[in-house]
């Protein structure tokens, strides 16, 4: 005879995983389940599992394995993640080639490159690519005058087309660089189908210069020409950019007067810094010589901040590669024409303020 239901001993509370509740009764009869720990009525299974993880002996008694000894792969350490990212940036190899070299998955390499580039930008931008202050602009202007004989210059501007993939427009990297081949301001994301002037007008850099919110120093006198009065600080660019009071371009046409030819010569000498910087960027990071496999904005910002990190501020080092010939030659100045050009410039300043540096 069986005992009444009220006098039976309550069965032990046994942890039952979801999906096997229907076969629990048969497994209990076959002694295939084992109690994990006494559970109170109404306890959630996830809470029971979390509590079981706190007691390694109970976890091992139930799962026949320890908490630490699992079959999961060991995490990839930061040193290896940085090596994978630098390998991709410096060589431009495909994800599959890098995955074979480091014995990683292709998708793992892709995620490592994206995450590491974002981490490099977040960690290095405040020190090596900060928001320019007024004192930084003054230092840049002094350096341009000392090295390239172009006073009141805040930087050289140019753009580089980055090809993200087939059947898509290129993405333009717009940059403003200083006299020591370092990036000052970068803007990424505009499509290459637009002109450089349109890209500059719609960029954050162009809007900040137009609105006067970039901490630009006030106008100052030109060295050696106080009779011209105070002149605005400007940036230099090629003919693709528009002529603005804060952005100078060379005089168009041929057979120009002497003062305009000299101005074009000095402006081109100061402007070519931006072209050289993009050449340095492509030589150091060969990924820009091929079609990108990742979002251009991620790689561009990381490469620019790394380029500044590899070139300390004020260091005059050779930027050419070992197997390349540096063809830059020292350029002679024109100090003997300064007095005549200064008198001609006094008239040009009154006629057109945007051309206030034509005699330099």
C-alpha cells in the first residue's frame, strides 16, 4: 500500500535545465541527474547557476569540470592586437594573409583592426592631435616664417583620395599640416565626387575658419614690413581651393609681374608641405596604396595620429625612405627685393584685403 500524499517525504529540489524538463522524470528514475544544491521553492534557474559558480566544488560535482579549465580560447593580449593592427596599416596585406600569419580567424583580424584603430585614436589624439589653441597657432606661424619664409601662415592644406572599395566613390582626407610635417587638423568623410573647394566649404575646418571659432590669433604686423599694417593669419592651398581672406592660393595665369611670381614661388614652397605629408603617410602606412577593407574614417584618423606620434614635434628628421632619394633642394630667398615689394604691397592691401601677402 502507498502512503497518503500528506505523509510522503518531499523530493529533493534538483536543478533541471530548460529543454529537458519533459525527460526529467525518466532520467531521475535512471539516476542520471544529481542534485546541485538545495533550492527554495520558486528560485530562478539562473540565480541557482550563478550561486553555483561561487562554489567551485559544487560546480565540479555537477558539471564534472572546473570553472577555470574550460575549452574556450585564451583571450588575445593587447600586444598581439596592436601587432595585428600595425601589420595591417604598415603593409596593407589582406585580412586572410594576416590571419594566416598570426593564426587567427579572418573575422577576428577584421574586428581587431577596427577596435585597435579606435583605441589608438582615443588614446593619442589629446596629446598628438589636440584641438589647436591660440598659442599653438602662433608657434606654427613662427615656424613657417623661420623654415619656409612665409609669415602669418597657420598651415598648408590639401586633400587625399582614399579608395574604400570597388564601385564606390573615394573618400577625401582633408588635412591642415604645420611646417614640421605634422597634422594639425584632419577631416574625413567627404565623397571624392565633390571638388576640393566644395569639400572644404562643407567641412568642419572650413566652417570653423569662416565663423572664426578656431582660436585663430588676431591680425599682426608682418616681419620687416610694419608699414603694411596688421595682416590676417592665413592658410595656403593650391588652385583647387577657393580664395578667401583666410585661405590663399597662387595667382593664376602666366607672364605675371615679378612680385606676383615671387609670391607664387613662396606660396608653393610653403604649400608643398601638405603634399609631402601625404607622401610620408603613404610610405609609412602602405594600406593607403591599396583598396581599403575597413571604414576609411577609422583607418585615416589612426594613421594620422600615429604619424604625429612617430614624428616628435620640432624634430627635423629625414622623411624619405632608405631606398628613396630626397630630391628637395634648399631654396634661396629674395631679401634684396623686400623694400620694393613692400611698397607695392601697401597699395594692394588697400585695394584687396584678401591679397594682403602678394609681395612676400
